[in-house]
C-alpha cells in the first residue's frame, strides 16, 4: 500500500516557528514529511532539522521525499527520547523551535492491518511502534472491568463505559476478542442508539489507542523535556486532534506562562519568572478549504508558545 499522509495545517504550524537559516529545529512527528519539508525549505542552507518517528513505514516514505536535503537527520525513535537523542547528536539546545503533530496518520488509520479503524477488518493492534509488544489486543483481552471503564471514561469520554466494559468481560469468558470489527460490533450491540454522526465505537477505539501508545503521558513528559532544551526565542508549535490532548497542551502552556503560582495566603512570591509567552491564547483551527479537502482537519487545534526564559 502506498504511504499516504495529509499534512494538517502545514503552513500555519510551520509559519509559527518563524524559521531562520542557521538555527536548529525539531519535528517530533515526522509522518509523511510534509511539515519537515517546509521547514527544510525555509532554513536553507545552514539550518538543521532533527525529525523523529517510530513508524518505519513513515520513515521510509519521508526519507524518499526528503532525500535531497542534506541538513536533515531522521531519528527512528519516539519523541519521548528527545533528550538522549539530541545529546547523542551533540545538540544541547533547540535554537529555532519544535513542532508536534499529534495523533495517528492517515496511513495508519487506512492501512487495515494496523488495526486503528473499526470500519476495516483487522487484528486488534493500534501500535504506532510496530516493534512494541503491547497492543490493543492486550488491552481488550487482559484488562479487568474497572481498568476498561477507567480508560474508556478518561481517554474516550465514553458515557456508556460501564456497559461496554461489562460486555467485553462477558464475551471474554467464552473467547478472546480478536478483531476490530468484533469489538466494534460488540459496542454497537450493547449501547443504545443515539442520534449522532459519530460511530458508537469511535470513543472506545480512541481510548484504546491512547492507552496502547501512552499518548497523553508521552506528550506531557516530552513537552516538559522540551522546555529544558529550548533557547530563549525558540518556539513550540503543537497540533492536537482531540480535547484531551488540547487541554493538556493548553494547561501546560498556561502554567509556564504565568508569573505566579503562589497560594492566595502567601505573603511573598518566590516563583521563578515565566518560561513561556503565549503566541496565541485561542487555538488556531484549519481553514474551511482545508477541511473540505481533508475532513479530519476539522478536529485539529494549533497552539503556539515562545520561550522567554
């Protein structure tokens, strides 16, 4: 299958970095290479880009697309390893900026055997990193009822979490749940019909994907690591695709841009100066033209912050 990846808010996210020749930039989520290519075009001839991805198919496609750029280093690793990876490359500071395009790619969702889509028959998988041992199958067939309710509620904001978890446990007594369509049919059959354009399995599949790939934990930890690596003036540009990610980014940016975190009854403030300055207080969303061309773009939100200390 040809690798396909639509680059969401390509110009908005890269323009936010205010790319300059001679500076170091990081694309934490290489994907199909769309953002990376635009960054590389803007930082010639002496800028440098380090791009991360754990998906070998994405790296193969992006490597071919970007083969003519000599100032690019692709790291086949998760962005959670950013500190060590940059240190290994002799880089102590990100002088230009860093870009995150969170979530799964078009290719991952549409390649049936990757198991991300409830509309395509496939083994339960959902791993971004195909070398990882832990998959959606393990979540669905080994988590107890309380654990399933917790992730469906917290990561999927699914209101029928208890009903779905109970049914999964019931079915597991006779056989394991093997495929995406088995799980999707189970969800459809055990939940009430609600007037909505969203498929009943959407939230549960999102929750399982987040759990399998530890997405929220990884984003939070990596953003905090990145703050330690940024030079003054460097920019963080983050595209998120669901409310949990966006809320995490929003709260972290807000916290590090506030001047004071003292308790109301504290007389003398000893807080360090803020680390960030918010470039946009409200998230940037995709244009109507982009949403028509790529409907999933409607969920994307872009938040930008600049390092000031």
